[in-house]
C-alpha cells in the first residue's frame, strides 16, 4: 500500500530524517500563505501516488506568493496517469550541490532486505546501474540479527563516497533501514537525497510502500497519518463495483468470494481459486471472449457468499451470461458453489439454465453438485474438459 | 424464504425435547437449528448452507431428523 | 523414491485444533501419514482423530523423540513464533499453510531456518504429496479426491498455486503420467523454498525423470530457475505453464496471490517465458499441453 509523498515524509519526520520546511495545501490562499511562512523560493508538487509528475507538469517552482497561488491553480487539475491530485505540497526550494539515491526493498531470491545506494540520485536508478555500475551499491542485510550502522556505512562507501559525506549519510541510511523493518514496508526510498551547498543533507522526495497484510500491525500510525481502512491504494482507485465485491466477501468468514476487478466485457466470471482465476481469465481472452470482471472464489465459501457474488456480477449492465469455472477443487465444494450460483441467478431474476453458459468445477462433492446442475438444466462438465476448453464453450455461447 | 435445495424435517415429538434442541444447535456447523423455549426451530435462512454432514441425524433419535435434498425429487 | 517426504516421515500439526487443521489432519491420516502429535497451547491432553494434543512442540519431542516435520496452520499473527518453535526443536522440514503473513516475518522465518539447516515450504501453500507414500498439508483434499487426482510416477511438480498443483496432477494422471513428488511452494512474494531450490532434490531423485511447473507474474523465481538449469546442466526436462498473461498490460495491479503483481519488466509473463525458453524450458500455452510436451521431451532424453 503506497503512501503519498506527504505521508512518507510525515513518517520520516517522526524518525528525525532531515527535511526542509514544507506544508500541504488545499487552496490557492493556503499556497500563498505557505510561501510566506517558508519565506523564499518554493517548489509546489502535486500529491499523487503515480510517478511521472514532473513530466506531466505537476511540479513547479515559485519565486513569489502570487506565483505560488497561480501554480497551485494550474497544478491541481492536472491528471497524472489517470489520477487526480489529492493536494499540493509546498516546500522550500533548496540549493543542491549533489543528489543521492537510497532505497530498501525485499529481494525475493535472497529472501532478505536489499539496500540500494547511489551517489547519482535524481535520475532513473536502473539506468545508472547500467551506465555507471560503480556508482551503485547493493547490500543485503539480515532481518533477524540486530541492525548495525556499519551496513549503511559499507553501502555508502561501496558507491564510491568518502569523507564528510560518508559520515553524514551513514546515519540517514541507517535510519531508513530501521524504518523499513519497523513498519513492514515493501519499499522505503529517498530520491533524491540532496547534499546542499553548505554540506548538510535534506530529503527532497520520498516514497514508502507498506505491505497490505501488515496494515493491522500499524493501525495507530495509519490512523495518525489519516489513511482510511478502505483505501486500497492500488494502481487505480477501486470502482463502486469492486467495493461492492469487497462487501460481498465480508458477509461472513467462510472462504473467499471476492477480489473482484471490473472489466468492460459482457461475460461475467465466477472463477477461482488464485492460480485458477489467472488461468481462466487468460483462457477466456484467448478465445476472444470479453470478461466483465475478474474474481476469485476459494477456501469453500458459504452458499450466501457465492450467491451474493453471482447477483452482483449479474447486476452489472451489459453482462449477458456467466461462466462458472475453477481448477479441480479439493477444499471448496462443487455442490455448495452450484447452490450459490443458481440462487444468485434466481435472485437476479434470471434463469440459471439460460444465464450460466458453462459450469466447470470438478472435484470435491462433484456428484452432488452435478445432480443440482442437472435439476436446473445448467450445462456442466467434469475434469475431462480442460479449463481452456470450458472457457471456449462459454465464449461460444455469447457470440 | 425456505431452502431451495435443502429441507430439514424434525419429528414433532423430538422437536419438543429441550435437550435434543440444544444438541442440534450445537452440532450443526451452519446454524440451521435454533434451540428455542418451545424446542427446536429451524432457521430457514441457513437451510441451503447445509453441508450434508449428518451430524444432526446422528444427534437425534432414529428418524427424529430428516435432511431432504430438494434437488433429488 | 520421492523428495522431502516418505511413508516414514514423522510429523506434527501446529495449530491442530483449528478448523482447517482438523480437516487436514483427517485427510493426511486417511492418506497414510504418520502424525505423532499436534500442538495448540492450552489444549494439552485432548486429541484430534486420535492424535494427541500438546501445549508445546518440546512436549511432543519428549514423548515421541525427534521429529522430521511440522505442518503449521495457525493464524498469521502467531505463524512466525510457531515456525521458530518448530525450528528450535530441531524440526528440519516445516510446511507453512497460513496465508497473509507479512513478508518481514516470512524472511525472518526463512533466515532462522537457513541458520538451523532446515527447510520451509510455503507460506500460503497446500504442502507436499508423494503419491501412494504420504502427504503433508491440504494438497488434494480428502484422501479419496487425492487418490483420484494424484498417481505414483516419474514427474515432479512444483506450483505457486495450491489449486493448480491438483489441476496439473489430475491432467498428468489422465494422460497416464504419474508423479514422484508434487510441491505447492506457496504464492507469496517470499517463500521458504523456490523452484530453483527444489531442483537439486529432484535432480538427485532417481524416480524423477521430468518436471512440470505452474508459474505466474511477479517476482524472479522463474528467472532463478532458468539460471539454475543452465548453470547445472540439469538432466531433467522441464515444462512450464504460465498463467496471468493478461496482467502484462496491468502494471501495479495485484491479482491472485500476494506475490502476483507486475512491478517491472522482469515480472511480466512475456519476459519470464523468454528467459525460460532460453534455458530450454518448454512453455505450454494450456494446461492440457503439458503431458504431450513432457512426453516429447522425455523421448528426446532417451
């Protein structure tokens, strides 16, 4: 879960990382006032989660209060990669001598945190790593042994930095390592970290991602930062349909019938489980089908949940038919899902036999499930029909 | 709304027994039985959640509880 | 032969009185597993399908002697500690079923396992099965369903998806190709044991003659496998199925498992397929192509 820049910096400030004066503003008047309080040239930055603000013209410099107010007005409406600005951050413009890059993330191969440091900050780090590998260091560190500043020192030194800069950078990098582990982050990045002309350091831009699974461990912090529990902070904000899907899954604690993602097609999908859904969504598209949604059922959901999910999908305008498909199931029961989707069709005022294009869930309790499907005249198949072919049958019924 | 797939019939004599009512409420994993003051009541909302575990049939005297699969008739 | 587990594997279930754990205890026992105890703090003295329950792993060890493995099925909050407890009681194979464990805690579990010379499978996995030998975890479900999908043979299966482990095994079984061992390795961004880390075990297993894997977007595990195969000149032909191709166009969106997200170019299915093919891995477009591709590759080896 991604933090806005102002939230990342609020977290950094708690840990006394060096930050210049700045204020988050929501109006031109506030921008004007912020300029006065900061007292000098400022930078105004759109608060969006996506990258590419500079390119979109959503970062501007102001030399006067009037200019700050003007820039606020021009920055706020700019949509960056489909995302509207939440607010604008006004910060003092610094006299930068050099920019550094520091980031910590997880390395799934080493299964340890990895610290990436460079004395060539401000630009794309992947590019720096290719063109100037000697200026980029990568250092893995333990997640169970006590953290030690020498790791930070070695990382800074390995990128070719020495002298006063090394001694001033080490505690900053070390603090970021501590923050990374303390808050279950999946990314803690400062870029650029600037050395000013007077030799001091300041965090110019920062970026923090917290693992969604760990949100429960950091409720107090999230509350203090004003991050709501329903903010998913995915690549795009959830649609109403997706939020309704999340409510379906919260009906009870039995199994999963959710993770709904909206698409604009005409074939509704009740699919599962994790890997099976990915496989089936691909299969539908390979046959030229247009899915109305992605979703996942699994872990033996209740009849009510499967019913509510079915009803929700059928309520979406333009959904002509439904394909109910999973990999061979062992925990989820075929008969329970069959009951749920049939009830969902009926609740939506649709005939199950007409609406369900294909039911392909083989496995646990399939004989019982198939009895139910026969009774309602729903077309079904067992494991002898592949997931791919089942998807093909569903698509064929629509076009 | 009664169940679309499952119906549960409790023998009227058995239904009056408070002890059996409590037992049925306890064993059913999906909350179909409610032990009320008058004996066993059926929560129709949960009938279709029946997982066919037969625990209620085992908990009651012989033929005291019958689970009917409506999709078989 | 098989890898990781056999009929003789003596193991315990941590969190044995939980709803899911009760089911998998029954399913594993029915499949012939040797479960000598279970652990749920405060429930010592009870039993689950005849398996005695203890408060601590230590107490099982005192009663039963050293243990080979443990299946951990406890809520996410308690998972790291349960795994530490298993490791500190000299258990060398820990299967972690629990989903939604933050990756910092997973990394800590894995780091301690490495220090102790132990192996973790999972988290967020369905475990391990060596058909007709034993299973550890919920893979395949009830014993009758398991026997329908899994048969003994020469194909090793590794999968980031528990459900797809069974779909692949079932497809192989229908084509007359049995399995040596199938491992559901887990769907998280960090898992105890990756494809590449299981390869030396399959390589050393005379029963295993080829490998089938299920893979998806996110992470570097497929690239790691490709590198391992090339660096070690593996004797085993590998066939991979790649799911989630649609995700290449949907950067930053998470689907399916926690580890399934396209963050950079290397995470995409297109890039993964390219790397695997360069390493000589055959990539199937559909699940049902796996048996034919395996037979073709096996014929080339002969």
